[in-house]
């Protein structure tokens, strides 16, 4: 029996079947053993973990089919959510992409050879919202393209909102490398950041095309937000509940607290005398210290009095 979520249903071509007059038994056999999958794509790279309302898949050849919860997704496929719709996708490298309403995501490249191994995992989002969580490939493998930016998530998570003219990115965990994208070039973040010499964190913003020799900046702290247009990257702290649409379930609060700042220093703990040794008499330095301070005070008073025998010594007294 074939369920509604059987992934090869998305690869069927009813027109071809009707023209060849293939029997129902042959059709069932082809679907059961995966023959229909070849007409959709040759490489499955993940699946739809959760689908809320509607998710549409479009193959590189132009074929369209709805994607249901439990269906596979394929290399080169373009996925689109409807209004009030969301989808959570998990890929073979254990990376996770949550797509918000009215969003379009294309699965561009996927080369994965194992945990912590070099590879290439890249997506492009032309409009809408997205939340991305790194998988277990080498952290330099990941690139997300928008119309104005190329983003690398380096061992953490981020969320973004893309339009044709602007991209907003919020860092949640780890480090996000953000670069200005030239036109529709699909260049990886690692290639774009080579002129920076590892100094992306020194670049706070890019205005009017300046500092294009290093077209990237780094978001190092949780809740850091970058806004990228065609010629500018501006960095600021993200407001509360910014870009909340991609979440399925409760949004994550990534507001930066004072205790999270690297310059914050905790007050030193109060000094306490050492505890008595087990089975013996404890040594308490406080009485001995008090005696030493008192003896020093008496010695100062005596020295002052002997050098000024005709002048009595008085302690200053505050007026009442």
C-alpha cells in the first residue's frame, strides 16, 4: 500500500504512463521499488521533518509536487511555503533549516563526506525567512546566499530575513560571517573572505562601497544583527523578537545580557579566614593582625610625642 507521504509519488509522470498504457500492476511495482524517483532527481539530500499547511517542491526540470511531512527533498530542488505555512527540513549532514511563511529556498549544492570532513553545503533564499542550524560537516562547508549577501554559519545557528533589496541576519550561537554579494554570483564565503586576512571582526560596517577589499564582517556575539544592502553592511544589537517567523514552537531568546559581555568582570569573593585543619587546632590570623595594627599605632603615637614634647597630641574629632 502506498501512503500519501511516499516520496516517489512526487516523481510520477501520469502523462507518460497513460501514453504507454502501462498496467496498474507495473505502475505499483515501479513505485514500490523506487523507479519513479529517477524522474524527479538522482540525489536525495534530506527530508521534511515538519510541514505546517503547505510546502511546494519544484524540480530543476520544472516539475512540481507538494511536499508532505516525511517526504524526501532533492538536490537542485526549489521549495516554497505558502501563506501561514512553515517547514522544518533536516539534511543528511544533520543540518537543520526552518523556512518561514511565503519563503522560497533552493537547495544549491550538497557534498558531504562525513562528520568534520570538508564539504560543500549551500542554499539560496530569494525571499522570506529562514533559521539555520549547522550540521556536523566541517564548519567551513556552509554558505547561504540571499540577493544581497553570502552568509557562513560557523558552528552555531542564525536566522535571517531576505528581500530583493535587503537581508537581515541575527546571530544566535557561534559565529556568522557576513559578506556583500555581487550580483547573482554563487561564491562561497570562504572565497569571499580571503582578502580580509582573518580580520573580519575589525570591520564594524561598510558604507557606500568602502572597504570592499574586505567585503565581509563577523558577528561574534549572540543577538548581533547585520543589515546588508547592495553596498552596505551595518551591525547593531537585534531588537527583541526580531525575525521570529522561522520558528516552529517557541522562539529562542538570544538577547545579549550584561553578564554575556566579554568585558564584564565578576566582583571578587569576600576574603574568609581558612577553616581549621581536620583533627587539629585552627589558626585564625585575625587576632594576631589586630594586635599588630594596635602595636603599630602605639609606636607612631610615641614617636610623634617624643619629638614634640611641648605640644600635646590630639586625635582629630569631627564637629557634632
